[in-house]
C-alpha cells in the first residue's frame, strides 16, 4: 500500500470517531524509521482506545499492515505503528505535557499540516 493512500485512510479513520487536533508531520527527511507522524487527541481513555482500534480496523480492511499498538492498558497515549506512518493518539493533558509537536518541529525538514 502506498504511503499517501495509507495516510488518507488513517486521517479518515481518526475523523470518523471525532479525533481532535489532527496534525501530520512529514519526518522522512530527518529519520529513516518512518515517513510521517500523525498526532491526534481523544477526550477520554475510551475514545483514545476506540480511535486506535478504528485506525487498525480501517488499515487492515484496506489491505495494510498494523505492526503494533502500544499503550492500550493505560489509554492515555496510544501509538499505532503502521511502518511508514506512526500514529500517536493522546489525551490533551498528555499531549500538552510531552509536546511532540515542538520536539519534531525544531527541524527545518519537518513539514506540518493541520487537518
């Protein structure tokens, strides 16, 4: 599956369940681990878990591969590893505390796009 197609599927899945503040960071120029990082917020542990599972279902239904989901027990910060794309789904307080946007935005090679 092409990365652009996978990106569209993930964003649509997040929007389906009303994820907030979806941010796409293009990171392929500064790391070889993945091409894009998506950061989104959910308002509760129930929503963050539902968002991660919905992304997993939609990616698998489209023929993509989900390598792992981390953080399911606590539910405050879930990471969905899709290979070329890493999806962080966080509760707002956790997102504010860790501030991944600032950590990755310091590089001029990172392109931000809010959807």
